[in-house]
C-alpha cells in the first residue's frame, strides 16, 4: 500500500468520524427536544402551540411544531405515560367544579 492510499484511507476515516459526531449531536438534540416536550406536557394549561413555542425559544435550532408535540404526546401515551389530552392550539377545558 502506497503513501497515497494510506493518506486517502486516513482522510476517509477522519471524515467518517466527523459524520458520526454530527449524527450523535443531532440525536442528542432530538433527545433534548423530546425530553423538554415531555416535561412541558405535564402542564395542563399549556397548549401544543405554547409548548412548541417554548421549545423553540429555549433550544437553538429547534423546529418544533404543535404537530410534533402531538406526536411526542401520542408516543408517550402509547408507552403508558399519563399525558393530558389537548387540541392543537386550544387550551384544555378546565375541569368542572364538583
């Protein structure tokens, strides 16, 4: 194997490491977003739109929408977590007085 081959292989290995690092950073970012959404979903007074807005304000580069908040809520419910039900953009109806 010549010097040019070793240099090319080293360059490719370095590029592969960089791609893996970027993918890991993106995955962590998604994890942060989902974690923040999960925490905010416990606040009954927040609509999906309000949750998405808070996430976008707190996490640089987040592109969270009400639809993505609803998706996270659905996955959490399927996983057995008690997540208050909401409609897109509308606050939940307050519970009736007993």
